[in-house]
C-alpha cells in the first residue's frame, strides 16, 4: 500500500480494531507495513535484524520472509509463548542489556516499546550500541497526548491516569493492564525529538506520523499540534561512525 495514503491508514485502523479478535491479521499487516517502511532505506535481504521487544514474533517472521537474518529479543516469556510456541530465533532478553556484540545488527527494530520503558534514553543507547556504524534504527512509540496514548484506557487518559484506570475498571470489571509510571510512561513528541537531536551517535533520517494518511512528515514539526495529531511517532535513525 502506498505510504502515506488514505487506503493504507484505513486498512491499518480496521486491523487495529480487530486486534483482540484477530491478532494474526492485525500484527501480520503491521509487520508487512513496517518491513515496507524499512526497505525504503535499507534492503532486508541478507541483513541482520534485531527485533527488540517484538512480542510474539510477527515482525521477525516478516523480516525473515524477506531474506533477513531476523532475531527476536523479548523480556516477557508469556508474550513469547502466546501463540503456543516461542518464535524461532527468539531470545529472552532485557532491552537495557542485549546479549549482542557492539555493531552486530545492520538494522535494529523496536515497535511500540519505548513508551513502556522507564529510561528511554538508556534503552535507545543500547539500540545504538548493537547497530553497526551506518546501520538503520527503526523506533516507534505512541505518545501520551495522542488519542491512543493511554492504550486500553484511552481516551480517558486525558482526564488523568488515575481517573482513567478507575473508569476502565468500572467499564470492564477488571483492572487495566497498564499503570502510568510502572509499565507505561508519558512520552512526548517534542521532548523526544530534542533529546535525540542532542545525541552525537545518531542522526534522524525521518521523523513522521507512522499511520497518518497525509502530511506524515509535517505533523511532527508542528509544536503543540504534534502532541495530539501524531498518534504514533516513527523515527528512522542512522548510527553515526
């Protein structure tokens, strides 16, 4: 699908709405879309790809289908086993301390993980460490003030995290999966971009709204507006020599 385009955005949104009932379709489509985005900048065939926090392995499997040497690093054993079997080439590992040598990966991939780590800059430093000089880093996250920033508690997170959790419990009869400050953290587009631009080990190839149907690279440049309209920030980075 052409990216950006209204057809692509609608297809991804419809798949997302079916995530709970048909995760294979949802994450399979996301994986194909992410692989297409990577191949704009780096061919996958023959490349070593580290998928950090890739959960059940849909992304790693897609990379391997395209000829990459894909490896999954995931800290949650339940996620690894959620499809009945651990994915091939999967390692139980913490994203803060990956069992890889410096510069081992041609491409480092992390989709929707950054908002779940307490120290995103240290996490990013580890992604940079394992990426070879000149290699590609794909990093995306859902920013807190986006309509889906509260994850399952959205859009009630706009009323505050504590109130959102209570409303979720009343509505569903069970506690929310995420707790702000424990396994979900309030990341913001502007602050994250400033922090990455201040680093001397990467440069930003593109910063874009991952799912926007138009103006994908323009939205993250608009102060204030970007915090709501970006939805999900995608950063394509190159490691500097």
